[in-house]
């Protein structure tokens, strides 16, 4: 899926990213959250 960074990133953050890469696609992985589920559910 392609999303234009200008549409979603604040201008300052976009300028910072452009210091490293311009005019190319990059992959930004999802954050991985570990959710602890309760061992027992009491009703």
C-alpha cells in the first residue's frame, strides 16, 4: 500500500526524513505490542 508522506506526516518530520531519503519508497513496519490476557475471567 502506498501513502504519500506529505498527506500524513507533519512538515518538520517530513523534512527530517528527507535528509535520509528522497523520491524513493520506504517500508515502515508496524509496532508490535504484547498484550497480556487475564488467566481467569470472573463473572
